[in-house]
């Protein structure tokens, strides 16, 4: 790089010289091209970058601060609304921004979580209330009986009330056991073993037990069926459903156990009134009694069918209320055939 002062130009030039031989001698050919334009361009760009980079960084920083701050304000708003929600304000929900972005989805998720918490809180409060109501009667009977018997030094009152107090004690013990079983079922922590079970044998044993105390005519059509599950828990299901049928039957109970392409099917029918269609799901909830015949005096606590539904779910099965062709009451229990290919949950 050089300048050509001889021609009065101080700009920078790129000069190339080369020798060219000829008959008259060697000539030197010199070619010069200005480089000032390129130099000025590089200088301009350098100064522009030097001056514009801080400005650009400032613009980007401010833009990011504004955009992130706007997003975080929405998050902070949601956080503040959730922080104000407590056990007495579970019906409140967070505002959903109309942005259709991740903040929008976050608000929807928070409201869905609050819906579940509110439903769980209602279930827990109802469970405690119902359990307290159920336990109050036997506890009152036991307390009154003990007080009355303690005032009789002869002990005759105690002997007279012994059967009553024993029945109330057994009733309260059974109710407490049912409540514990139901609590485990609701927490998906019910203790279920995985072993081969001859379901027809378990069912036959429960039918014999019921026949020894029931005044109804009981018929049974059973086929050999082996499933994978917990014999004790399945027996509890069968006992609860059979006892329920015995309480509401008029004269007879019919039991049919069969296998099909979809699995094991067990129908337990009684000639009482069928469960109303509107109540066929609700009847498997806790402490549900649909009429006066499902009272405490008749022996039902309203927990048997709820426990049965939980145990059947733990065995990947179902239980449902239906109606026979004759218009009588039916409970249908279904278990899949491929138990060996399914995982039985354990506590």
C-alpha cells in the first residue's frame, strides 16, 4: 500500500509492478488501483459498530426487561392469588389471561389443581362427619350402658345388658375396620396379595355362610374359575354384596358365576326392588343409603358397597348395579381373565 505523491493524490493505492521483456529491452509495467474506498468502508463500519453496539445492547436489554417483566407480572399475579387461597377460600380461582401461551396454560393448571383440592377437602370433611355420625350411636349406647350398670352393685343390670353392649361393641369394631379399609382404598394403598385364587370356592364358602343365617331361598350356578388376586379381599367383596342382597331380597337370591371372552362375570340377583338408574353410581359412595331399608338398624353402615368397589378396582375389575329381565335387583361383578399379565397393586 502506498500513495502517489507525484500525481498529487494522497489516497492509498494498491500498486503492482512487473517486468516485461521485449526486443528493445525490458519494460516495467506499473498498475495502481485506489484502496481508499475499501479503507473508508472498513473505517465507517468499525466506527458504526463501536458506537452502535452499546446502543443495540441497551435496546435488547430494555426489550428483554420489558417482555420478561410483563410475563413475570402475570406469574406474580397468579402466585399472589394462589397464596391468598386457604382452607376457608378453596372456592376461589386465579384469573386466566387471554394470551394463549404458557402463562395461560399455567393458570388453567392451577385452577384444575384447586378444583381437585376443593373436591378432596369436601370428601375429607364429609368422611369425618359421616364417620363421627356413625360412631356416635354405638358409643352413646356403650357409655349409657356402662353408667347404668355401674350404679347397680348387684351386677344384675350388667348381666341383662351384656348382650346389647356386646352387639354394640362388635358393631363399632366392624365399623372402624370398614373405615380403615375404605381409607386405604381411597389412598390406593389397600393391601392386595397376588396369588392364585379359586373364585368358585371362595364364593361357595360365602354362600354357605349366608345360607346358615338367611331365611331366603338361595340358588347358585357356579363354574370353576381361577384368577390372580387376594382371596381374603375378594371374599370381603362377595360377603358385602351377598349381605346387601340378603337385606333387600323378598324371598330369593340367585348367584351365577361364568366366564366369557371378556373375563369372569358374577351376577348376584335378589327379588327386591332394583337400584334406581339415577343412583346406580352413587350407591358405591361412602355412607349412601337410598331408602329406609338401608338404615343402621338393618345392619348396613353404607360402607360395604364402597369397599367392594375399591377392592374390585384394585383387582382391575368392576362392580355395577343393574336390573334383571324380571325387574329385580342385580349386582354384576367383572374380573379380567388375563390377571397373570396385570400388575396387582400393593400397599
